C-alpha cells in the first residue's frame, strides 16, 4: 500500500478550483501564483492564499485576505408554539431601506449585525415559527456573507458543476448515470477502453479517474485533432493519469484510409536548419503517434466501448464493433429514450450482442435539516437513459436442428403467452419452457 | 358557478391566456379596458365571443385566448399565492378521499403549512368564493382548529388538513367526521417528521388503513430534430477538410518555391547564406505555410451551420425529422407527503374522543 | 345539503365486493342473498352475513360464520439492543414440521397459537431485533389467519384492484394518472363529455363517479353494441349514476353513415301479434336511442374529450374534433411516450389546440410502520403519459401584417437563442421578447 | 484478480450466462461436467474458447454464453444472498466517496442492515476474496465495530457503513479515518429514522457537508409493434360486419317467407289462425332470424387475429413496425437512503473523539 495519499489533498498552483458561494452557486477559478482572484460581489484576494490549503475548507474574505472558518454544523432548532396563526400578510413587514443598508455596508458593519438589524425591524419576526425564522436568517446570510468553500475536484463534484452550468454540453449526463456507465463498463486500472465522448470530456474524465494512469484509453472524435475536453480542466489530473489517453478521429480510425500527414515526408537532404529539423521531427512524432494509435485500435480486443455522442449510435457500433473483444461491455448513454429504444431493437436482432438492456436513471436529493427532512422541492428530471449489452461470439451451430425445430415451436407458443419481448439471446428461456 | 354558455356574457369570469406562464382571470365588464404588454383590448370586444377564441389586440401588438375558467386554470392564474396545492396532489387526494357530488368535506388551512397568510387569505378567498357562486357550497371560517375545533360535528365525509402541525388537529378532525359510515382523512405534510407524528396521532385516535403516498408529475419537452447524423457524414467531412488543407498547403509550398526561385533569379546567388533566417522570419504567407506543415491547431468544427459542411450533410441525409422527448431539466421533486387514513363506523374507539 | 349520505355505506345484495385477504391479495366476489361464498384456503360463508354490513370492516371466518374484528392499530415497537450480531445463518432454525402443523390445524388450534408454537421452536428468535421479530410474526399471520377485509368500492380502490390484477386491460392507467385526467378534463356534475375508453371502462367509471348522475357522457367504442365495461361492475353504480351514459361506435358516429337498424321499419299492417309488437317496439326504441344519441353527438359543444385507447390518437382527434366546444379540454393517455410525443408535434402545429402539454405520472407508496418509514421496495414503473390541450378557435387575422413581419423576425432570433421548441400558440412569448 | 486473457484457461473463474435471470459462476476444472437444464457440457470444452463465446451443449438441448466475470455479473450471479447492494447504489457511492486506484476504504457490515448473516458470510466471503486474488486488497474481520472499533486508525480515505444502527458506529468510523486530508463517509440506511439519527450523530461528531440521496434505476421494456390502427380501420370493419349481418338477416327473412309461402301452399289457408304461435315457437332457423331482428347481442371483436378483419387491416396499413418503450410494470422503488458526509482535516472537532 502506497504511503502517498492518492487523493489530491491540497490546492496547487495551476489548479482549476471550484468555489461554492453563499447563494449556492459554484464558480470555477484558475489558481496561479501571485494572481489576484475576484469573485464578483464577494470581493477579491490573492491566489497565494489558496495555494497549499486543503480542499473543502471555508474561507471568509476579510479585506484582501482569507480567513479559514471552522466547519459549520447543522444547528438543532427548538420547536415553539408559534403557528404563524397571527401573522398578517398585509405588507406590515418594514424592511431595512436600501439607504440604511448602503450606510451599514459603507461603515463596514459585519454581515451578522446587518441581519440582526433586519430582524429587529421585521415586526412579525417573533410570531414566526422557528423554522420560518431560520429560513429567513439563511436567506439573508446568503445575500450578504463574504464566504466561500473550495470544492474538492472529485468526479462527483465536477460532474455536478457541469450539470448545473450547462446540461446540454455534457449531454444531460448526470453523476448517477455516469457512475453507472463506469460500473457497467467495468472500468479498472490496466484495462483497455474505447470512448466516444461528445459530452465535453466528462466520460473520458470518469474513465481516466478510475484507471489511475494504468491501462489504455482511446477516444474517437469528430475533429481533426484531439479535442480539448473542457471538463478535464476541473479534474486537475496529473500528467501520469492523462498519459494513457490517445485519440483518433472518425477518418483516421478507418483502416482503408491513409491520413495525409503520413505522406508528408521530407527527404533528409532538404532540411536546411535546426528549426526546420525541429518542425520535421515534431511532425514525424505526430505521424508516428497517429500510426501507433491506429495500430492499437486495429489490434482490437478492447474491453469496453462507452458512448455519449450526438451521432447515430448504430453507425458508431457499426464502425467500432470489430475492435471489441469477447465479453466486452457496450455502454451507451442518450438523453432520449427514442434513440436507445431503436438501437435496442437493432441490437437484440443480432446474435453479436447479449441481452441489450435499456434503463433510465433517477436521482433525488434530500434536505436533511433536523425536523425538516424532505426531498428537495426541485429535482433534475433528465439524467438520461443507458443501454448496456455484452459483446459475444455467436455459434450458429450451437443449437442442433432437431432441438431447434422443437424449440422454435415452443418459442412461438411462449411468444403468444407473453407480450414482453424476450431477448433473442436468451436461448435458455426457451429451454426453460421445455423443462417446466 | 362559472358560465357554461357558449359565448362570453357581461359579468362572466374568463381566463385570459397570454402565455403558458402568464394566465390571468378577468371579470368581463363592459366599458373597461385591458392594457397589457400583449396589446390593448376592450372588454366589450369579448362579449358575444365564443369561449376558447383567439382575440387579436386592437393595436395589433399581439393576441390572447379567452378560456372558460376551471379550477386548474384558476390555480395556474394565481402563481403568487404561497404554496397553492398542485394539480397532481389535488387530483390524487380527491380520488383517495372518494370526494364526489354530495360529499361534505372539511378543509383546514388553505395555505401553506409553513407560512399561512390566514387572515388576509380568508377574507380574500371568501370574496372569491362568493363571486364564483360557491358561497352556498363552501363555508369559510378563520379559527385555530387545534384549540377550538371545527364548526361541524359528526357531519363530514372527509377531512383535509394542510396545517404545520396536523397531529394536533386530529382529535378535532375526528369529532367533525360522521360516525355512521366509513370516513376518511388526508394530511398534507412537506416533511417526513410531520408524517411520523401524524401517523402516531392517527393510530392513537383509532384511525385505520393508514397509508402514505407521494404523487408527482414530470413534464416532458418534445422536439422535432433531424435524424441523428451518421459517422459516415463525420468521416466525409473530416476527409474533405483534410484534403482541402493539404491542397492549400501544397499550393502554398509551390508558391513559396516559385517566390524563392524568382527571388534567387532577381537577387542572384550571393544572398543565399541569408536565406535561412529569411525562411524562418519571412513573410506572413510563408509563416502560414509553416504552420500548415505542423499538426493543424484549430479543429474543424462539424457544426451544421458551417457552410463548408452543410453540402455533405445535405446530400447524405434524409429530410424527415424524428421526434424525441425527455423530461424537462428541472422538474418538481417534491410537493408533500400525503397521509391517508380511514375511520370505521361503530368501532369502540370512536366513542372516546382524545 | 342532502341528508342522505352520498357514500355507498353498506353492502347490498347484488353488489360486487372486493375483499383483501391476509397475504395482501384482493379478490372480487358477487354478493347475492342466500349464496355461499368460498374464498379458497380461507374457507366459505353465507353472503347473507355480509349484506348490510359497512364496507371497510374486517371479519374472521369462524366455522361458516363471520365475526367482525375490531379495527387494527399499528403496534409501536420497543427497540432493544439486539443487533443480529449473534445470529448464525447456518440453518439452525428448526421450523415446526409439516406433520406438527397439520395436527394443530386438525385440532382447531387458533392461528395465534400456531404462530406462538413456531416462535418457541425458532432457536434464534430472541436474538433477533424487534423489527425482525415483527416481520416474522406478520409473515406467519398472513399464512394462517382466516380473516379478510371488505374494500369500499371507491374509484381509488377499484382502479388499484384492476391495476394489480391486469395492468394491460386498463392500458396501464394507474389511479394517479386517472385522477389527473379527470381533473384536467374538469369533470363535474352537469357537464357533457366524450369518452373513448379501451381501458375496460375504467375511464368511463371515473367520469360517471364524478358526475353523480347529472350531465351527459357519450362513449365511442369499436364494437357494434355498447361494450360491457367490466370495471364498472366493481363500482356498484346505482341506475341513476349510469343513466347519463350512452354509446356509439366508430361507424354510427359518422354523420354520412346511415345505420342499417334505422332502415328496419315494419309497416303497421304487418304486425300480427303482441309478441311481434313488443319486438318491433324494442327495435324502434333502440333505433330511436341510436338516432337521439347521434343527434346529441352531432350537436357538438362537448366540454371534454378523454381518451385511453388502442387506436391512433390522431385519427380519433380527426373524427371527434368538430364536436368539441371552445375551451374544451382534450386529455389523452398512453402507456407509451412515443405515441404522445408524435401526437404533440402534430397538435402544436395546429392553431386549433392551445399549448398541448405532455407529462409523465409518478407515484410512490411508503411503508409507515413506526421506526421503519421508507418507500415501498417495489413500485409500479409505468403509470403512463398524459397529453393535455385546450381546443381553441383560431383567428388568423389576430396579428396584423405589420406586427406579424416584425414579430416573425423576432421569433426567428428567439428560435436561434433557444433549443426548446416553444408552442406556436404562445403568440405572447414573441411579444414578450418585443417588450423586454 | 480474474483472467484478462482472450481465451479461457483451466482454473479460470467464468460466468455461465444461461438467461438474464440465471447466471452462475464456474471455476473451469478439466474433467468436470456441467449438467443443467440447458444441456450437458464438459469443462474441457470451455478451455481455449474465447471469453464471450456462445457454447452449444453436447446433447443439443440448449446453449450458454461464457463471460468474463465482472463485479456486476458476480452480484447478479448471487441473487440469493440477502440484500446485496444494487448496482446503482454501488456506482453512486463509489463516485461520491471518490474511490479510485489507491484509495483505502473501510466497509462495516457487508450484509443487510436488518439481518446480517455475519459469521456465515464472513467465512464464505473470505474464501471468495482469496479465490479471486483479492486477499491482498481486502482484509476481512468479524467484530462488533460499534463496541470494539475498526482495526485501522487514522488510515482510511473513506468509510462505508451498512449497519442496522449506523449512528452508533460513527465515533469509531471517525477514528478510522485519516486526519491529514479531507475524508468521506457513507451510511446505507433503508429507513428514514436511521437517516435522521445518523445525521444527528454525524453532525455531533463534527462531520460536515452532510447530504442524502436516493439513486434508482428504471429498466425499460422495448417493443416493436405494428403502427397503431386508425379509426378508419375500425369503421370499415364495423360497416362490413353490419352489412354482413344485415345481408344474412335479409336472406333469412326471405327464406322464412319462402318457407311460409310453401307451407301455406302445402297446408292450405285453413291453418292460418295457428300460424301465429308457429311463428313464435317455430324452427330454430326462424328463432335465429328473430334474434337478428333485434340489436345484435354479441359485439364484433376487432382482434387482429380474426380472419374477417385482417384483410381490411392489411390493405390499409403500412407494414413498417414502430418501436415503443415503457418502464417495466414493477420496478425497484427503494433500495436505501444514502447519507454522505465529509471530515475536514485540522478542524478542532477532529481531536475530540466521542
């Protein structure tokens, strides 16, 4: 067991760091030595104050400095007899005026004092239930506190950040769906995987995260050069973790296509300078990398194909199927049930895919404040659908003719009795009828 | 209640539908105007128009639909009243409490459990019920039911409690329910802790068949999209782009060579030693060629809007659209827990009030 | 306010009664005076014992008689320190043998004593947690108790019975979906409604239930004579409640079709007997009813169309649209999102339908035993989808040309900025862009 | 761990897939047989076969697929162990606890919270872990963690508790977690009451960022069906059926009249007075005609399998199938509530153990 912690514990210069601000929003900032970071209304501070701090801490911006705040517990609320019965919603709430507010801020009054002032001027405050009071205070705190919390760059947190920021760019891939995809694909250190990721690199990030720099990840993209995979920047991967990934595009992954780069060979005699030599060598290295990546793909026997793509999944399967090993996991995500239903129909008609199964993911978060446990009032409706199948090698002779004829008859009968379409690969279902 | 006539008459309450999120009730009052961001209308224009009509504004700035009110539209039209019950919950509760023509139902707390605008709401709601001709059907009172009880005794077929502490009103609710047949109660509680205390109170009060449900609705968005692009399209686009780039590179190399040759011709062989540096820091054109020699820096986008790619896409794709749907990204994840129970007639516990 | 209770309180001869038996199953029995009812393993008794009893009571079968049991409370469980830690799952549980069991039953030992005996012989019983013990007792009770509870014939209970019995026959129409349909259609006493119900009469039952014998319900079916609507038998509707319903089929609801029955006229002189006269009169009454029902349909101005059908909903709408009044609610249910998505696309392209909205229903039941509150381990996945729209009268001139041109430009811009397809009826959305 | 070779070798653990609901692990042992209801196989036949192959039985009675084991298949292959964690939960917990290569994770209670077969499971599981080459990675002990604590101290990156009273193990779990960086805990609780006590215990012990989730999966069934029938079809069928019935009635009336006429001819006019009763209680044929006079008693079914209707359907309908899908009728509605929390390094509470 390595003594070195595998977790990235502390913020380093060069990290992209996620911050949670009091209103619940998350911001992404780049931490570089001697850089000033500004977070809108909250104020600004020097990056250096964050470097070497543990992820997960909460800071208050005091002037231009950061003060670490102790971890916040949930406060138990005492219930009272208040029932809101006597509260009259007729506008008798007299808020602190904007002028008073500005004056207080000007004078550097601390947020907790501003809130206290507001409460004092709230005529009905004492009539409210404790829960209502707490809610009111929280709302005010969120509005005025100059605090933030750094968010550890885990797959969970990064996925949540992107899902909230721009669901479309990650193709509605919610963390529960992504986690299930990684499990269904059996991603493990040392494996070899094919990834088609039009979800801004979220899938690739998940795969790399679970591999820890051991194995091989080949992504196929629709741009000439390896795409940027913007999600990866928040993951702050070490070079080792990223080193196992290489990319082809849909043209260069065709066996009968000769990429033009490989034809750009310069004769040795024509090189007239060191600079030109560097350029030529760079080009050659790129050509060699492309060549070796292609060879790697064409060698096949990949252990999983994971897809979150805007392209027709049938056309993706058609291209990549021959590179998948036996017992390989095929995992395809789509925001739309229609796309994967159609695909499932095609796959179950083929003897190459065992038991293609379509499922929908569902995730719910709860509020767990004492005495007030309930599901969040809003939830994300669309986490998408996952199709999982196992690649198998068919043996058309596996069921001899005499049995086949009898089984076909039984299958027809079984079909009549059941509306549910059973997978054609489940030869056993039929045989079960035989026995029972 | 609301008009059932085909056409709108003066004095009718109608629902003006501006957009899905902007629906407002209107009492048609001849002589009055309606001036909204969707145009200018006269109430007189609505009189005699069939319910359900699209009505254009007088100033051509838009139109509205005038609809017949329904409880559902009424609820949608009042989005700012706190914590109105949701359609799915109302519908489910109605079925579970077996509410039907002739049922006598007692409701306590029409507002939210956490912040009831009781006084203000009561007067406002009373006025509304009267206007809608419901005054004979709905009796409205403002009182602390937990302390003072309900106004009826052994009379209700069903009780609906939407209170912050429903458990404290259960003995009173039991009093209000009739004892000569099976009756029902529903408690509407946002938090599970309320449910737990309510279940205990219901059980202690002799209610049976205690069940609890959550009912939600997931609205879906439907979209008509072109059929998904095939990898073949992507391939073609990539190949063409690569070929174009290569052609350009070759043309530029040829042009540069030609330039060099011309230069050599003009300047003679003497400057040959200088050429190296010129080659590297040379003209913009030359530098460009260098860059193209290397791995291209800018990826080719496959965006459908790019002219270069659209021809390929168009030629290989059928024009038929496919329909896809998915749940809206953010949907309501919780309204309330609905706790139900029955009170059986003649059971010994019924005689003993808590 | 009528003094007569509207609820059907007591079991009458002729009722179809639902019974819940200890294992949780529900049975439907017909109660007729002097009839013997047999419920499998539980035993049998005379129907007379049930007649005039309140719905909702629990009975124990003792010999051939029924004994009313007091309502059962939930028992609070005391938690102990037991953690199951010392339980060894190696088969040391020595159950009562089948022979011992048979002997006890033979001797008429009461169920509670049989369970006690089993507990005594369960070596690990005292090591179990209280929850485990309770679970064990409940399981045994369900197996041996001769008790049942009558279920009130509410829409809720009848729908649940059919949903559990044969989901397919009611087209996956779960009670939450049905309730929402009735609310969206604004079913009320005195209304006039069109119903297309291929869900065994569940929708018609719901509609009739909420109308209380006032108004008009017209169902259109695909059989020559009014269908049986089997769900209705459990509802035990009074003749008044049912009297407001009449039916046509897809042929007789066509205006240009002359039903053959109306051509069967017998000349007065040809009637040669009273019996023949009765037959002829009966035939005439049927013909008159058909004629008046057709006239009723053709008069139009219906307030809602409710559909749960196996037919293409577009073809249903095409036929019935002209009979719908302005502001009429159109509510269509399907088990499949594909069907209603396609329909929504068609409807939103027409100016006759305002804001067609597609939604999916979701329902979850909880276990609410003290200390053990959690959602049921199984839930029904498929309650189906509902499409709701309002019928409107278009006015193509509503937006004058000059505004139209400007708005079209704005609409195009708005379209570019938004991926979500907005309803074409929302003229206001466009105007909003205009202002903002 | 499990073999990563292309082909199966003697001693490999493979998964024999019989049906989706019948999956069984197998250690390939030359000389051994596999005799199941899906046929008879020899282990020797599997050696050298690529993973993922379909293998026919020797007696032609069926086939199996031989798959490479994965943790997911392994879980599916053991349905009878009580309360195995579900895929969705395992996947979600793995992500939330940020488990990755090198992480040190402590799990307490591998079984169910309500009935843990601890002793039996422990010995069985130990054997399994060893066979799968996991003995170096997984350390297994049997102890009461609430009383006696974990075997490690300040060493774990994450703790996972699947215990009936997780709250009582939280102080011990805190001891086991390392203090030099942010660490995480997950408690798996079927009931909300457990969650409530756990949240309190976590809060008291100084854990922060307490969150709670439920993660479920809804499997869908996909069906290819003929396009929905149009009302036009129903109409045609009804009209044809009605016409057929009418034709028959008319033929029968004509035949009856002919019979009557013949009879009259044969029997003369004298029996005319008798005819009335004859008319009503007459031959079976005659009675049938009477019935047809009335409203037909038996509805015409539109079942696709009825020959009479199929011709209409076939002529008007395109043959293309449409694909529809829906969630399975009964799906898992609950597995457990997943409560998560973080322990921050250097916070003052960490020093004080509860």
